[in-house]
C-alpha cells in the first residue's frame, strides 16, 4: 500500500505474487505492512500506520495483476533476458518507470561495471 519507499527502506515486507505465462495467478501471499508511505507537502513523504482493515489484504487485485503481466510481456518483446522492472499505477493505468536487465549467476560483468563506472 502507498509508495514503494516503504519497501526500499525495509519498513514493510511486500506481497508476493507469481503468475504463469498466461497470466493466471499461481501464488498470492500477503506481506507484512505495518506502515504506509504517502506523499506529503513540499515533495516530502509521510509515514502512517496501515489503515484498519488492510492488514493481510493483497495490494493488487486481478485487474492490476493482469496489467503488470501485460507490461512484463511487453518488456519480453522489446528486451532479451530477464527484467527488473519498476512500475506504478497512475490514473488506473500501469506505467513503466524503469527497466534493468537481471544478470545471470556466473555471467561476466561488463568492463564498465567491473571498473566501477
């Protein structure tokens, strides 16, 4: 719930979802989210207690999972390999914020990465 900042800071354990290749839900495991981060004044972020009734309720419904599934498939069509994608929902639509390749175990680092660039 709320902004992803709570996940980045380790303040919450996010929900876990696994979908099959056709978008069917294989797993839906609620996380542990005692707090939620919300936008505040002056581009700040405010931490609030999770509202009553949301504990144990998955953040993503089937429609949003389907939208994310379609986004992942679109990434597959554009880029090779596995993806680490960052996304958000805005006005009911999923938006791709960033996509990075996921390196495979044992894969050599590029010269730029190995040199710390």
